[in-house]
C-alpha cells in the first residue's frame, strides 16, 4: 500500500478534530453484499481514523429471491453474518439498514449496489445538515488513518466544490492472472483520464463508488442519486459535474481490492473476469487521434456559436440526437458564448464522449499496445520512458510479465497525480 500521495498542499493531517474545529461532519455510506471478511477489515480501518466526527450508515443488501435460490444461499448466510457483526461491533456510531434478511430484500428490478447507495444517501440526507458531507465507501476498500480527516479538510478549504473524486490505487493480488487483469484495467482508466485531461474535458475524473464524496447541499441541489444496477457512481458524478466543479485532488488515497466479481454488470470486477479470459473489447486504449477529434470541436466552439462547423464530433451528435444541426437548439436557448459552451458540455457529456470513442474505435484497427506507446511517446520525454526499461516493440498486454505492467501503471499513476495536484484550487 502506498502510504501517502506524492505531493501535499501544506497538509496538517494530524490529531483528533474536536467538535469546535469548524470541519464538516461526515456521514459514511457503505453498501455491503456477501463480504463479511472485507466488512470487518473496513470497520477496523474506520475505528483507527484520526478524525472522529463521523457516523457510519451501512446497507446490507441482496435480492429477496436469493433466499429461494440454493446457489445464492452462501451469500444469504454471509449477509446474516454481516448483520450480526455490525450489531456486535463497538467503538463506532453505526446505523444499519437491513435489506437482506427474509422479507427485507430487494424485489423486482430495484436491486443492486446503486439502490443500496441511494438508499443510504437518501437516509443520510434526511438527517444531515446542508454543510455536512456524504462519503461513499465500499467494503472491499481500505485507506490510511488520516483519510476522513483529509476529506473533511478538503471540503472545508473548498466549500463551493460540489464533489470529490478521490485518487485511488488498487492493491495487487498475488495471483498472476488477477494481478495482470487489474493492472491492465487500471492502465485503461489512467490512460483515459490523462487523455481527457490533456484535451481540457470537464469530465476528466474517475468515478469509483469507493472513492467519492459530496456535500449535502450539493446532493440536495441535484435531486439526489439516480439509482442504477451498475455505474451509479459514473452517472452521479456526471450529474454533479453539470452542476459545479469537482475536486480531483486529495492528500490521501483509497485502496480498492482487486478481485474477480460479477455482482455488477460493469466495473472493476467484471472487467477483470473478461480480461483474464482475454476479452478487453469493452476497455480499449483509444487512439490519441480520437481525443484530438474532441479537442478540435472544443476549440471551435466560439466559432460554432455563430455557425455550425462540420467535424467528426458534430456528425456524431447529429446522428445521436437525430438533429441536422445539433447546435441550433443551444443557440436558441443561450444567447451568449459562455452559456452556449456550457450547454454544449452538458449535451456532449461524459457518457456521450465515451459513446463517441466507442463508435469511432469500431472503424480503427490499431492495437492497445500501439495506442499506449503512441500516447506515451507523444506526451512524455524519452528520458522518462527509457527508465521504464521496456521495449515497446516487444511489449504485449497478454504476454509481457506483470512487472512491466506494474511499471506502466506506476508511471501513469504519477502523471495522473501531477494532473490532479496542479488542478486543485488554491
């Protein structure tokens, strides 16, 4: 585990924070499903925090139908064990939401981590003050003893920020297949982040349910979280970004567990499962040129405010929205360039960016290895890349050892850290 971030901004992350400190009270939202071992670990992690102004809300959840499915019985019993553990655990202020016991489980289509997270946040919202902060956690993630203090101080220092996308670093498992899978997935995520950052996208952040926080006033302003079976964290932060600025820097990290898991439809667990089987089609490393296409349209927006210019992104938007001129509705509703450009970014949001990249990638035959090294060699000095001691011509995500993937992961992590650090409000 990395103990600290690579940079600090005059940090004072030490000692207990008393009730008169002025720092916000934190409400922690923790969904739990079939993971009593991880739950115990995160409870002890929270008990060791140097910041004590927080309350933990836990939703142990599962579909009601699992009680009638022999294949799922172990998960049901594990959830029972989690409820017992939470009741017996001392030293923390814990509010338990039971959506797993018989007659309490999810029914119909409303189930999964997205509903659990929304249930917790809505219950917190009913109790919390507007200047309090909701911190989203996952049971299989850990952090240092100063993690909660770092979040409280971050929002205290930046009271107008609508959310925090916390930096992350996956712990690598001993199993070689799982290790290479999580390294490959993290390389994908960091490559994506860095490319969005370099073109100036408002959506250059990484959404992880275990690594985000939101002040209560902002949660109320956007009407709360929209539940999803998967990807609720992505849609939640995107919704918040359309409302205001998201912090990307924090002096402490979250360390998610890397494990094969099919409890959600997409995300880390499913990506590792598909990746270990050799299928990375859902998580490609997109060519730099596709991000450049987006930047081209960004740069032309002042001109497009007057008259639509034909670009690849404009053609994509015309097809998606079935509009001959996707900018004309924006011009009619926004009479000055500033509001026009903001409306464009709300229309061509993080989801549409991803859709554009996926659509354009279908016509591209370049490999992930080619796209990775093109990016590295274009934007970073040769002297830095030489230190990796990796031959680009021989590098292969499938065949190269985990040690080489780890070197690339660390390089991209350091570059992402620099971007996050320099983007932090002063």
